[in-house]
C-alpha cells in the first residue's frame, strides 16, 4: 500500500511518575476545537491545548498542558463530551454524569450529578442555541432517558423502555441506534418507537455503533461485516469486510477507520475497499473529530489527518488509478465541495481516458475523453502522420508521461495494433463532432478525419464528411484527395465550400474520362442533380450545353427540377433548347403540365414538336400509335390554348389529329368524313362523337351521330358501318327521321335490330312518363291527406251547396276552403283572389 490517504502524527505522550504507572492510563478522549480532554483510569481529567491545525507534522512538544482535575480515587473516567455553547464538559465517572467548566474544570453547582448512568451521548450540537438534548442509559433499569441540557439546568423529558440493557449507542439527529447484549435496535427519539435490526455475537466480537452522519450508522454485524444502516432501517451501501477482532471504528469521510489490537485499517466508503493499514501497537480506542481521527494507547495520542483530496487524487492518477481518483472526487463533492471540482474532474477524466487509451480500452477512453472535454488536438498530436493537420500555434498541455507510447514506433513494430489506434482516432473525432468541444478546433478535426478516411479507404465516411458542411482546409485537404485519387470526393469538398465551378469541372473530367475514380458509379447523374439545385444560375448556364449534348432527356432536368418560385427565364431556356429538340419537348411539357402555363405559344410549340417527333417515329418504327402520338392527341383534346391555324399536320397518316383540329374549329362534317374515308375506323368515329358531346345536352350527341350516319350513307362501302351505328345506338336516333333517309334498297330485315330497339325505347319512354305522372299524382294526394290530417278540420258538403264565387253547385270532389271557411271550386281560386 504505497498511497497514503491519512497522515499519522504523534500528538501527546502522557508523562507519569513510577508510582502512578498502573493508574495514569488513558481511558477516553474528547476534542473540541483546539481543546483536547483526557480521561484516565485514576479518575483524572486532563485539559490539553492543541497547536494550530496544519498539514505539517507535529511533535508532542507542540501540545501544551492545561488544567488537571482529580475527581476521586478509585473509578476510571468512562466518557467525556463537550458542549461548547455552554462551556460545559460532561464527564461520566462512577456511574454518574458530572458537569465541569471546559476551561477551569471546576464543577458547575447548578447542574447536580445525574446518577445511575452507564452510557450517555449528546445529540446534534450544530443547530442548538438555548438547549442541548442528551441521551443517558440507566444502569439500574432497561430504559434510556432524554434530557434537555441548558446553561444552568438539565431535566428528563422522556423515557424509552428497552427489551435489554444497552451496551453501546450512537445518536444522529432524532435517531438513536442502540446495541444491547445480543442485538441492535433503532429508536426514534421523537415518538419513542423502537425497531429491531439484527442480532450480533457480543461474546465473540466487540460491539461497534458509530454515527456516519446524515442519518446513517455503522454497525459491527454478523460474519465480520461492517454494515451501513440508515435511520429508516435499510442499507444503501455495500458492507465492509473487516477482521473479527475490530475494537472500534470511526469516520473520517470518505474513509472508515477500524482499530484492531496492533493495526489501524483504512477503508473507503465509496468502494468499500481497504486502502492501507497503519501499525499501532497497544491501541485502545479512537475518536472521530472534524479534522480527522485521534487514536490513543495507554500513554500516547496520535492524530490521523486527512491528506488533502487534491493531493490524494493526484497521487492516484500518478499510479494510474484514474478510475479510483474519479470515484473519490465524485464521492467527496457532496460532503466537501471543492472550488476547482469541475476543472479537476475534467482533468482526471482525461487522464483516466489516457490510461485506457494506452491499454487499448478504446471504448472507455473515447467516453472519458468526451466527458472530460479533452481538446481533440491533444489526441491528433499523438499521431505522427496527422500532426500536419494542426495549426502552428497549437501547444500541447499534456505531460510527456502521457505520451510514453510512441505511435510511430508502434507503426513500425506492430501495424495490426496501430490500425486499432487509427480506428479509435476516427471513432473519437466523429464523437467529438457531435459535441461542443470541437468548436475551437473544428478545422483540425475535419482535416484529420479527411486524411484518416482517405488513408483507410473509407469511402462512405469520406463522402459523408465532404458532402455536409465542414471546416476542412482546402490547402491541406485537396492534395490528400488528389494523392489518393478521390476526385469525386474532391468535387464534393469544393461544393461544400461554395466552389461550385471547380466542383463541376472536376466531375466533368471524371465523366469525360480525363480522371479516374472507381468510387463514383454515375457522375453524370450527380452533375445534373447538382445543377438542378444550384442557386448560382451563371454556373448552370456555363455547363448547360455540356449536359444537354451528353443526354437531352436527363440534361433538361437542370431546368425542370428547379423550385417553381425560382425558375429560369422561359424564353432564354427555349432559345438554348432550339438545338436540342427532345429536351425542348420535355421542357414544354414541364411548362404546361407542371407550371400550368396558359400561353398559346407554349401549347402550339409543344403540339408542333409532337407532330415533328411523331413523324420521325413513324418513319423509323412504322408503328400506328407511338407514345408521342398519344401525347399529341391528348394535348389536342385537352388543351384550349393552342392556335389551330398554325398547327399544320403534313403527314397523311395523322387523320385522327386532323379530325380533332377540324372538330375544334367546328367542322364536324369534314372531321367525320376524314375519319370515315381515310382512318376507316368506326370506333374512332363514334369515340370522336362521344368526346365532343361530353358536357353537352343529348341533342348535341344526336346531331353528331346523325351527321356520322349521313357520312356513312353517302359513302360507298360503309353500309355495314351505318348499320352498326344504328344498331349500337337505337335510343339516340328518331325512328321516323331515320326511315326517311334510309336507302330504298335496304330491307326491313337489315335494320330490324335498330327498329326493334328504337320502338322498345319509345314504348319504354312512354310508359316511364306515364308511370312518373302516376307516381307524381299519388305523391300529391299523399301530401293532401297529410295536410288535411294536420289541419284537423272536417268539411261536410250538403246536396245543393254552391260555390261562394260562381254560385254553382259543388259537384266535384275537389274544392278549396278560403280563410273564412267558405267552399270554392278549384277553378274559381283566381277569381276569389281578385
């Protein structure tokens, strides 16, 4: 145990005469500030004055003797307790508690002895001003008494009965822990309630009851365990494993000191481990003070003072016990706040990280470095090849002892381990970028990451770094990417720094084969995507021709993918696209379908582009209906903004398109003739009629179909088409009109299907009208009945009763009653109103 947490000083040596060798033996101690009181075996109380409290070693000569008082001749002094607010010194001697003056050691006449006391203890003295509570154990009865002690009186205010005689006790606030002959008890001084904790073996071990503070007690439990028990009866700390022959225990936070016959042991309350031992021959007891612990033998008194926490921590760190140092720092902060706690915690955390770092505990090292807010440049400086990323004015603040493992030597001797260190560097720097601690050195962090990704051929992380905003220094990083042939990443780096022209030039060279980068699969698509999102339109114009020459269909996206509220000048784009017909057609579609342009020139221009492209497709593919022709027909049908006069369809095969244009101009007869004579498609002709009659009244459709019928009847070879038209639409044509225009050569059998269907439709419509009329009359009568029932009025018409208006007899069942209750013919209602 080469680390000391407490300093041992010899404070006092009890000088005695040969005659008093067996009598002048130290029995107990009490310390109050600089006043030390000794109780001896021969009934003597000795007052000592301690020197100023320092951390320097002190000799027995520094302690001065004060007054001495002899209480009697036969009984030893068992306990001493001081009450500094009253200047009282309470002495337990001869089973009585006596009050002395702390300085003169003279008895206080107003405070008479409390007799028959085996033990006593004072409650918390820190918050008392006018009175102090004292607990005494009766030597005759199984009770404890609570006394209120004042400057000139004391009195019993409460008694608590115990099941057995107490042998030891400790008080903390309003809680009392008592050890009886075979068990430990917890008592509440306010309510008087007591609870049993657990048994002990008094015959085999000393009873230890010590207040730890904050409502917690330390007890010598079974199986040689030091148990921490809260005033609630529960344990919140793991127990201490100590020897069976423990004589006494004291607290010097954060340590527990246990006294054995020849050894003083120091245990940590934070991790319950024994830290070191001190040899003390003949030790009898100890006393916890505000500054440490006093240990005494029969003749000597020793002081154990806590080594300053900062010094303990530094010593632990020096022995590479950083985790233990962190635990100590966190543990004492709640009891003894350190002004430099935060900075000290960061420093120790970082040092702990270095311990794990050099032991290849990389996960723990990373977490500790980030928690300790270590400057990332300190780690970068450990890697010889990455040092170039650091600025010239950076000065490392790490001790050279923390750099005892040269990574350059490691690279030469054990490359596999070095690769693990490289992987840690990347992992750590990535973690740092998510925190605030790299704000002052973001440039160095990003440069180091770029170098590392390029060196490790980590394409994914490299592209992610240079794609998003970064602080990479171009002067340092461009040569690195060029050296490793990461030209696509180089373009991304330029782009992330606003150098869009340089980025695009680099990618164009890759696309043209002037530069080779296997990490990029389709750089052309990326160029188009970039140009379609650039705010700088001048750069877009500079590369537009190159993009369109390579692929018109994809290249036009640099104009069509732009946000609607930030479009290019339409006229400028159209001028550029004159040399690229496919791109022109796609751009016009974008204007009409996406931007909902209603300009006539756009619609007309697109229609002409469709016509030209359709003619080319017909020449190449020889197909009847291509995709472009479908778009042309759809545009001609749907659009109302193109100029019919300028759309000239030269191709003799685009009959449907010509028919649509004629129909738009109102020339339905010519359009239907074109479809009937040239297209030779009856279904298309009927579809034409249906399309133009959408949204019109039924008579309009009947007119179009009648026109189509006339075209069929006036044309040779279209008899079957006329018959099919009649048979498919019997409900549309009027039978009498059709019969008049049919050729006389046609037989009834030829149009029998039409005639039957037409007559059926006529009869059906007639019957439906009658049925609707009957239903309407029934509905009217139903409403009249409801109205009569609602009026709750009965009318009786006598024979010979006449109408009030015309004075004629009421012979019809229908009549009207006016507001005066007079009956009137329904036909006379108008005259009644007059």
